[in-house]
């Protein structure tokens, strides 16, 4: 999947509206192709965004399934944080015991 582009519709919609307004103020009654081309470009951009959304990982899961997965991952993260802290505490205790042991043997 390609990179996800920043989506900014507002400027493009505003541009289309300005173009249509200019055409409606035109007294000749001719519709230029400019607004039609801008609308077609806008539709292509919408189609591109729809395709990007359909290719997002996890989009096939329901909201409830995503929330369950998120909750399970949060629990795993907490467990891993606790294990890391426990390991750090063990290492510091072993270091202190080693210092005490080395301090007692040098006497």
C-alpha cells in the first residue's frame, strides 16, 4: 500500500464553488468546462480516499472487535511493563548483593 496522503477537501470544494459562482454570474449562459473538470478531479480524489480507507489494516473488523483487540494489547503491555520492572529490581538486588559479598570478602 502506498503512503497515505493528507486529505484536504475544503480548499478543493471552495474552488469548485467559486468556479460555479463565476459561471452563474456569466450573462452569456455558457457553462465552462472548468467547473466540470474540477468536479471530476474532486470525484477522483474521493475515489482515491475510499480506496485508501478500504486498504487500511484492521478495517475488516467491527468496532467491538477492534476494542477487544486494543484491550488485550493494553493488558499485554501492562504485563510486559511489570515484568521489565521486576527484572530491573532483580538486577539491582543482585548488584547490591554482589557488592555486599565483595565488601565482606575483602575484610
